[in-house]
């Protein structure tokens, strides 16, 4: 008699093991409707406080190079 794991001569009482067959499991059961919907709602509510900072950053990144280019242009009236 070999003592391998799972075949040890020890009995444990009052413990019930439940198993579910792999064919009975529904892997994608509630993925689309409540899962995706909750993800979109939560991401919307967490992005609201960050929106002003993102908009200000976008405005600065687009405005600063344009203002720099405008200020570095030569005035043709200075060279007459």
C-alpha cells in the first residue's frame, strides 16, 4: 500500500465537498449586460473629475506650439 496524496488513511468528517461539472458552468453568463454596463458607468463616473485636467492639457499642448510659432515670425514692416 503506497501512501500517496489523496489516498492517505485519514478520514475527515463533517466536511462536504461540492463540485460542478465543466459542462454545467456558464463562463460568459452575465458578462455583457450587467458586467459591461457596470464597467461603462463606473468608468464614466471616474473620468468626470479628470476631464477638466485632460481638456486643459490638450488645450495647452495645441496652443503653446502655435503661439511659439506666431511669436517667432518676422514682421515684414521691420525690413523695409
